[in-house]
C-alpha cells in the first residue's frame, strides 16, 4: 500500500519536473497528501486490529480500484501536465484516492509504523508485493523519482504526526485552535522552537500533533471506525472497473467522439436514396458511403454514415439501433438494424475483413466439398456469411458513450448480401458452430438466382436438419405445408421448403394456386421474378402494388406471384399499367394469363388412369356434347326455319317501304362519296379490304372456326353467313335506293350472274365467287330449293334477296363448301382452312341435310343419336381443334411457304393481344348482329353529320357570345384548351386486341375530360383523296385520315401524335369532337365515360356505310360487326 | 402531292456514295481500293473517282468464279435454311421435312441428322463455339441441339405460333427468335427461359439478328418495318421503314455492325446506314416476290453481297459498285437459303421442292 503512496508521490514529483504551477501543486499536495499520511500518526489501539480482518475484503476490492485509478491518473498527467484545470481533476482523483487510502492506512497501522525514510512494507494483504522488500516500480519505466516530500526532516523522524490545524484551510471560528496554540506555546518551556507549531507569524501557524501526544485541555484523539458511523453507507459491490469519462476537448487524449455510424443489416435491396433520406433525419450527413461487394458489386447492406456532429450520430444510434428499417416496399422482414459508432471506420474495416474471410472460407469449403463429392456441381459463388465485428477494439471505445449499448452486440451478424433473411434471426455467436451448414445453404440460395431450379433449396436450418422424415411422407407434407387458406399466401419464411420436401411442396403449392385461380375464374396477373427478388417481396408489397385494381387474392408459388382480380378485365388493365413500374425496386414482368382450366388437375391425376380410360372418358364427353348440340341444331334449323321465314317476309315488306322513301335523303350525301372520302372519318385496313374483295367469306369463317370444336361449327357458320348476307343485302338495298349511280350496275351484275348460273345459290353477289362455286355437288343440293328461288327471282330482284335467309337455312352445306373450293388456290398459300379439306359429299338422309357439313359431322351425329352406350372403338384425336387454329403449311414449313396474307381473325388465334377479342367477338356477333346495322349505320351517319354541324353551331354560338362579351370570352376558351393541352393525360400505346396498336389510359380519366387532341397535317379533301390512294398503294395498313369538315382532313399518317392510334369501338369510351379555337378547327377526343386505369381508349369512327365491309373487332357487347 | 418527299431514300445520292467499310471497324478503304483510285487533292482531301481501266482490270481479277463442287441431297422437303459453323468445317441445313442435318463443308459428306421437331424447321443457327445448334420450327418450339451429345439439350417453348427465325448473340448466352406470333423473344440459353418478349411487329417476324457485340437486335417483319432494339432493355431504338413498305424478308448487320442489309419482297436488297436511317446501296437483279430469302455478305475474297433468287439462280453483287459480278445457275427451283463460308471462298445454297439439293460452290 505504501508503495502506492510512493507512486503517487513520485508521480506528483514528475509533475513538478514538468514545470507545473508549483505553488498550486504544492498546496494541493500539502492539503491532501500530507493529511493522508498523518493518519498514520494515530495511536495504534488494539481494537484496530479487530478491524483488520473485516477490512481485508474491502481492502482487496479497493486496492484494485485504487490501482486502476493510479494508472489512469498517471496516464492523464503525463499528457496534460501543463494545464491548469487538470489540477482540479487531480484534485478530484486524490479525493477519491484519499478515501481508498484511508482504508489502507487503517490496515497499515496494525503493524509497527515504519520510519518514513525507509521503504514502506506493503500490507500483508498486498497481492503485488512481497512483505520484505518492495518490488521496483514495475508499472512505469520512469526515472526514479526525486525524494518527496523533499524535506521530510522538518518533521520529526520516527513519529507519526497530524496537522490538526492549518489556518489556510481550516476555519477557526471560535478561536479554539488559536487558543490551543497559545496553550501549547505556553507549555513550551525550554526552547523557542516548539515542534508542534510551525509557520510564520501569528495566526498563520499550523498545529501539528505527534504520536498522539496531547497536552491537557486538548481533545483526546480517538479512533473511530467510519463504517460504524450511522451515516456510513455500504457501497455496492462493483464487478468491473469503473471508468471515468471526460468531456472531449481539443486536449483530450484519444480520438474525438465518433461522428460516424456504421449501419448494418440493411436490406441490400434498399435504394441508397431511401437510406440516405431516413438517416438524414437524425442530422446533417457529411459523408454517406454504402458498401458494396468489391467482386460482384452487390450492396452488402452496410452503410457508413458520417454526421457533422457527435450529437447527431448519437441521436442516430439511439433512435435506430435495434429498430427495423422503414416498412417500405422491398424490405426484408424482421431485420433489426445494427447501428454503432464507428469514429474512425475501424469497425467497418473489421466487418469488411470478416466478410472477405467468410467468403474465402465459403469458397474453400465449397472446393473441399467438390473434391469430396467429385461431382461437377455448381461453381462457387461469393458467399457473405454472417460476420461479426472482431472484439479487438479501438481506442475510440474509451470515448464511446454508448458502450453499454454496443457491448452486447459486439459480435454483429452482418447479413450476407444475397440472403437478407437467414441471419438476424440467428445470433451469430451461437450459430458459429453451425456455420458450415449455413454456408452450404446460403450457397444454394445464392445460386438460385442463376439456377432457378435450385431456388427452393434455400432452406431454414431447421428444415435441413430433418430431411429424412419429410422425404418419406409426401402426403403428410402436402397437408401440413400446403397453404391452407387460398386467399392468403403464407409467409415467405414458412413457405421456404426444405431440401427433401421441396418437390412435393412445390407441387402442392402450385396445385392450390391453380385451384384458387380457377375458382376466381377471371384472368390473373402473373409476376415472374428471379430468385432474389422473389424472396424479398412480400404479399403486402404486392397488394400495395395492385392497390388501384380490385384484387381478389394474391398467391404465390415457388417462382411467381399470382394476383387474381374481382373483375374480368382488371388483369389486363393491371398488366398494361403496371408493367412499366417496379415492384420493390425490382423491375417485374407482368403477364395477364387466362384462368387455368381444371384440366390441369386431371392431367395431374392422369398417372393412375389407363389409356383406355382416358379415351373412354373423352368419348363420353364428346358424345354427350354432340347430343346436346344435335338437339339444338334440330330445333334451330328445322323448327326455326319456318319461323324465320315468316319474320323475313315481314322484314322485306318493311324494307321495301323504306327503300321507297329513301332517295331524297341521300342526294346531299353524294358529293362526299364521289370524292372517295366516305364520311366524316375513315380508317380502313387496306389489306383486309383487298382480301375481302377476293373472299370475304373465307375471311369470315376462320373467325369462328379456330376456337370452336368441329361439331359446333355448322350452326355458327350458318348464322354468321346469314348475318353477312343480311347485312350486305340491307346495306346494298340502301345504296341501291339511295344512289342512282350505284343502282345501275348492281342489278345488272346480279342479273348476269343469275343468268349465267341460275342454279347458283343466290347469296353470292360477287362474280368471282360465283365462278368458284361451280360444283356439281352444290347443284344437286341446291336443286331442291331451286324452284322457290326461280319463282321469286323471276318476279323481282329485291324479293329474291328477301327470301334468301330461308334459302340459306337449307343451303348450309353449300356455303360450307364454298371455302373448301379454295378461292386462293391459285396462289401458293391456300386459305386458312383446316386440313385436310372435308369431302363435300352429303349423306342422303334428309334429317342430316342442313345440319351436318361432312362425313365427320354426320358420323358423330349418328353416333350421338344411336346411343350413348355404343362405345366408340376409336375416337379421332381431339387434335383437330388445335390444328384448326393454325395453318398447316403445304410445303412443310413457314419459310418454304412464302408470303401469304393472314387475316386479323386468324391472328386472334395466336397473337396474345388478340386472344381476348376473339372470344368476345364470337360470343357477341352471332347474337347481336341481325338487323342492327340498318338503323345504326344510317343513324350513325346522320348523327355524325348532325354532330359535326351541332358542334359547329355550338362553336358559332360561343364565338357570338364571345364577341358580345368582348374578346375575353374567346380568350378564355382558348386558354381552356391550352390548359387542357398542358394538362395532358398520361397515355401509353401498346398492342391492342382491337387492331395493331391502341392507346391506353395510364391514369383515371373522368367523364368529360379531354383525353388527347388528334394531331396531324391539315390538308384539303382533294389532297386527302390522293394521299389515300397513295397510302393504299404503298400498303400502309391503316389510314389515319380524319375528316374535319367538308374541305379539310387531318392526316396523321406521317405526322401526328398518339391520338392517331386510338382504335374504333362500337361501344366507345370517348368521343371525338371538333372544336374551333381561334378559328382553327381541332379534333379533340373527350372521355365519354369514366375511364379506368389501363383501359384502352376508343371512339366510334362513324365510318359511312360502304359495300366493302371492314369487320369490327372491338369485341364490345354492342358491336355492330362492321366499321362501315 | 402526297408523300414523295418524305424519306429521301435509295436515291442517286445514296448509290453513288462509297461505303467506307463494311467489314472492318477501322474505316479502311479496303473496299474502295478495288474499284477506285484516290486523288490527293491540293487541299489535302482525298477524292475518290472511279477509274474505268483499273476497274476492268481489277474486276477481271477479282470477279468471283464460283463453281459447283458438291451437290448434297438428303432432305425430302424444301430446304429452309443453311448455316456454316463458325469454324467453317460444318454446314447445318434445316428443311420442311422436320429435320436438321449436318454436313461436312469440305467433303460434302453427311455427318448427322437431328430429329425432334414435329413440324417443318424454318431456321437454324450456330452458337459461337460451334457446340450448339438452335433450330426454329413450325411446331412453335426452338430446340437446342448439342453436337457433343448429339441430342436435344433444351426445348424452348413460348411462341404462340410458328417460329420463323433464330440467332445467337456473339457470346452465345442469349438467343433471339422471331415468329408468326409477331413477337421477338430473347431467351436465356442456359436456363431455357424467355427473358423478353418484344411486341415488335404487326405481322410475322421474318428475321432477327444481333450485332457484332450483342448490344443491338435487328428485326424485320412482313409489315415492312425494320426495327433496331437495345438487347439489354428491349427498347426499340430505331425503326427503319421504306416508303413503299414492301414486305421485309431478311435483315442482318454487316460484319462491323455499321450497316444493315435488308432484303425485301420487291426484289431489292438494300444496305442501310441505320444510324442515319439512310439507304446507302441498293442491289437489284434477282427476283424476290414471295419467299423470305436469305442474304449474305461474302468477305473472304472481295466484298460481295450474295442472295438466292426465285428464278433458281444465285446472284453475287459487288458491295461497292452494286454490279452483279456472277450469277450461279444450277438449281431447278427457287433458291431460298444461302450461306457463305467464314474463311474460305465457299458458298452453300439450297433449293426448294423441285430440286431439294444443297450445292456447295467453290472458288478456289
């Protein structure tokens, strides 16, 4: 113990050496060190010895502490000796020291007090030194201290003493000590020098007591155990060193308080901007340094941020450590951030190093495994395994206020870049052991981005530990691991299957997904994601992504998300709108898929079926369907025929009367038609028209054909034919009665054709087709109807046409044969007729007539009629259906076939965008079409005219108003338009189900809002006429001429905006209006109704009625079937 | 009145200009030297003028003299495509008879036959290492064949209609295909998955090809459009459209990828500077009205453009002068497929039903 005192002294002397304020120090020493020593002069009463044992424990503890303090003290003073204020600190220290030493002294006095000049022997409990000779000052390699106190001789040698009064520090209010001094002085008889009194002059003397001597009247010195005092509090035991911290200033030792923080466990997928935004909330960021993998460039999820002040960094650490990063999209779930101070970036370095090592180890391991397995497996991938910050800490730790917060997490699990989910749950110290396993797994998941098949092999440690018992029991797993509620996808974690069971699980999942989707019944959106993205995206993100649409349920299986909707068209719209956006910072590919049929599960079960069973089943189904169809056919064709005839007769009468009224109305219309600009606006797919000229029938048929099973064909086709006939006929009669010029050649043509082949089915108006129709078989069939035809046709042309529908009913076989006779057989490419062509022979059975087109139909019909039980020996493979959809190339392949025309109808079978339309059209056209065009086309034309005029009038009115009000109103109007211009709607063009390209709304558009202006070159009508011809010759499929008024046309073919891409619809959601702004006419498309996100923008083209029909493919319920 | 002024194309200015280089990326005047002499003008600029004498002299020397050396027969239906392997040792042929055959380019022997497609094959392509073949078929699939294992490695499904054309990128990790479903698809070869579907055209896609570094894709279709795509993003960078909008039957990048060579079914082959969207050369003389004929650059001897023709001949043009240097006769039906050898003066051509032969033409 004494040695320590000595140390203290020695150190103090060093202070002097270093030229401190000597006075201050001395004073300090005097006041605090000397009194300490004076304790020793106390008399040594025996009872002190009793304390000794009790104190031993204390002593041990305190000794350690004192020792520690001394070290620090020394350290401190070495560096900051020359400053004034440090003395205060010293002071502080010594006060503490005083306290501790007090105990030592107490211990020490149990031994005979050694002379101060000798080296003191340590107390018996002193652990460091031996009792006989003190060890050399082994803690410090400092030069031996000069003797201190320097002049010990001024005190009597060999005696303990205590200064009981020092006027410099003690107050002597009642003059007791002064009196005592006087008293002592008085008792001093012999000499002038009283050893007990020192000092210069009166009132400045100190009073010392030696060896407990007292004079009478002086209070007896008594030993008191301070611990026995009632105010004594036992201090709590300390388990660790107590540290003292000081406010940092420029003179502090060590590094400054850290202003930088190291953030770990961020999702590597979080964009840096977001991180920066979040962390800049805590203070001004002076540097921001997200860490990336040097090899792969992958973010490590570690960010080093330097704030401007320590306070900001502190706030940041306090607020964010252990919290989860914002719950925004794309965050790995359950990740708690590790935010630590890292003033000098040493932790960052350590973490990076650790990562490197992990990677290295992972690679080594991989290599080793490869060697062991001797199987060429996947190449090693960089694997960042859990890392920990090494314990070896920096000096900065001494200045870390949040040390306690830091300590428990001194081994940080730095998350591997690729898999943000594996750790964070597993505390790394504990997982250390299991690391090889972990690594292997991580490798798997890292690889899964490249090899999706391995995707599901990224398991949790628990799953991998139990692969065996899972493998053998697939049923168990499908029941336990399959997500129970179809509407909710299980959490990604629980869904991650183990190695052994992933196969079953995957199947189970996809089965449930398919089930759920099939139950939904509408189209769904499939989001394909690569491995990493798949994991980091959660269901909520997906829901949020689709929040604008009515989502029914969100499902997932091993590599895709499926989103089903509550309405039928949502999927398509969603795919349209969202395909250009990113989900959780991943670009995603969205595809709208039709609902899965329940055929899929059947296929899955198929393994248990024998081939015969399947065939049997198929045969049963077919026969059942055929039966139903046959019944339907019989009622429709045989029974309904008479009914139709009656109706048709009635209609004919009406038409006749109408035709008589007609001519006056049309005259005004003619000039426009003669110019070739057939109405307000027109847009003709030229190729279609061309083809139609050749074979409109051929074009019509496949529209129905590709999708329908064979037996259903005849009725549909027939109905279709009927429609065609009716439409064309009515239109024609319209024209005939209205247009004198047209009237002349038409009947002549017809007459010629009828003369030429009288027995010919009169539906055919076009000579070309007539020529083709030469077919003996048809003649025979037609013979039965011939008489009727002849009678009526002889009477009147119009009447002849009128009775056509019922002829048609019986002539269906003939129409069916029309396209078989290959209109285009001259060219290399035959029409898209199913192969092989059906033999045109007809069974003699009268019942079959008009119902069955060919052998096949007949065969099936008979089969269906005969009985269900008569099992089919062989059923023709149902491949006909699929084959029908595609042309079979005669030459064998598409390239060797050369160019041939593909109609839009055909395309609908395989061009994804058209698929939707084809289904709609088929369901709609046959039921809707009859007789509607009569009124609608005519009224449309009239309406269009009226509308144009009306708008004109409105404009004029507005202008008049504007004039009356002055210029302001007009200005307002134009301003309004300009405003509209600037507030452009967000639109996007993409492939459309209606025609090549279409325009889609990328935002909601309210009714009445302007959508877009139809921009193009404004040209005169004559110019437009010429251009149209040029365009047709050049084969520009679509015409983009939009008529403004009698004289002007907007041509957007070569110059224009998106407005030209808007398709026609018979049930449009927009209207085109012609408005005049500053005397300039503009075509503006306004929303007619509220347009939802992703809806295609359409308006009615209002084409005039023409003979060359352009089929409408809008697919709406109100579709008129034709554009014109 | 109408649109004659819209895109000045393939006019006289285009045809008289010299193309600095089609093959090398350094704009050397290799091609020019063949037919012209450089006059160093006082102002330091070089003026190129054709020198008649030199032309005759040199063209006599450089005129290709291809003659048939082997006639290979084996296919039973019209042959749709021919491709030399990158090292030139093998020739792959595909035909409507659903087969892909491999021939020795130097001996004419048949090496092997790949069976697997269920419909006729439209096109075939070699990977850059010569290890894999990709064939596009009417059965809507693309099959990857390994020459090592001699079997189908992968079947790529996704096209909803006939797959018409196929090509590897130079690294051969991607495959680009086009088909009758009017889409261009980019496939990851290793995973056998479709990476991108470009809703490229409104008619069947007739040719797709990567440029020399794989950054661009060019596609053309029966709608007459040639589109250039960014291979990375799938964005359409440029659309080249002819005024007359003829059906485009084949398109490919020049070896240095500075130009594209397009064949259209108006019996014309055009060389486009796609950066300036300008037609720089027009080659005519052959017949192409119906089929999607292949067109090739031949760079082993001079710089030629080679194409088959529907008049059963093969035409060889001088790239610079656009003059027909040689017409190869021998086939008895339209010559659909043609291929030029990468290193030697060899050409391969194949004809349709009436002929069904592959002819190897040598100029050595």
